[in-house]
C-alpha cells in the first residue's frame, strides 16, 4: 500500500501556533542581543598556557565576577599575587562594571554574557577587555586597578547637524553636566540627552579628570555629530538628540565592529537552531 506523506502539521491552526511560538522566541533572542550589544574588545598579544596557574586564577576571576554582579554593579579582584613569584607568573587583576541604571539581575546576566564573549574573542590572551552596551569586563597580568587611563579606546560619531545652533547649546549643557559626574550620571537639556560613567576603582578626582578628557574628546573627535560616544580607558561619555540614538552606523569603524558582528552571528546561529528544534518538535507532536 502506498503511504501518503503527512504535511508538517495537521492543521492551519497548529501551523499558526508554531509560527507564533517561533515569533515569540525570535523576539526574545533579538531582545537579548540588543540588550547586550557588543561595543568593543581589546586583546593582549601575550598568551598564557592552557592549564597553567594563570588560567586557574583567570577562571576564578570569571566565576567571582559573575557571582558578584548579581549583587553589586562594580567589583575588582586580585588573585594569585600573594608572593612575588606568584605575582610574576600567575597573578590576575580584574574588574567588572555595569551601567549605573541596570538592575542587579540584568547586571549579572550582562557580565555572564561578557565572560562568554571575552574567551571567544580573546582566546588565551594574557590581558583583555570587553565593553557591551550595559557592562564592562577587564583583566590583566599587571596591576592596573585604581590607575587613571585617559587614552581613547573607542569612538563612534553619527551624521553632522552643523547648522543647528539650538542643538549645540543644549548639547554643551548636557556635556557640562556630565563632566561633573561622580560614578554614573544621566543628563538632559531640551531634546538632547546623555550619560557618563567612570570605572568604580577611580578616586573622585581621577574620575573628574577622566570625564573632562572624555567630553573634550567627544567635541574634538565627533564635532557636530547628532549623536556620539567615546570610551576612554577608565570612563566614557555619550550624548544624542531625541529620536536619534543610532550609533550602529558610525562615521568611522574598525576591527571591533567586525568582531561584534562575528559574535552577533554566532549568537544568532545558536538561537536560530534552538527555534528550529522547537518548531520541529511541535510539528512532530501534531503529526501524532
């Protein structure tokens, strides 16, 4: 007897249900990617050996950062530096920080994502940093904790609004307010908004110096941009005109953008496979 093949799902209602489920999972995956969007990463040329004391301390740092992030938006760590010999061979200095407006649960998720990405982007690197939209993670072999660093790490500038005098007045008001931040600060003036933040290991004086340099670099590097952000070694600042918070197509781009796209593609592939498996399971159940 000839066997008539079944359609993937028995009825249109079951197909619609499967599509609804696909849409729900797709939106959830998209929300995750957007919430923790990649900004930049930096990787040391120095490499450590697998299964070395340094790697053991690094893994301990990652675990401690993830556990701490669900309770605190900032923490720093020094591991394996108890003796001069250990400090030379295996010491790990690290910190994490979440954006000041993130809930602790979101902070924990963001740092977990950062750990997953930094080992992918910077495999076996003796030092690395990774900035997502909502959090920052860094580790080094040498002690960098509490030290001011105003070098420009990343910048993005939108299109220009060179003839809008009112915009520039409002922008300068926002930047002047952000420059007075101690820690995290949000500011707005008219239709211009912005925020800034120092890494939590800086003193108040060093934080002020870092943000002053960040504001200066925003004006120098991005000029009349409608939206701009600049990340220095120990602080960042950004502003945007209301309705124009699109820095995904900056006027300059680099290798960091390619890395970010690669990470997003990997996340998307994993999410797509999960969705396909769920839909296949629904259809099989519908077929009896």
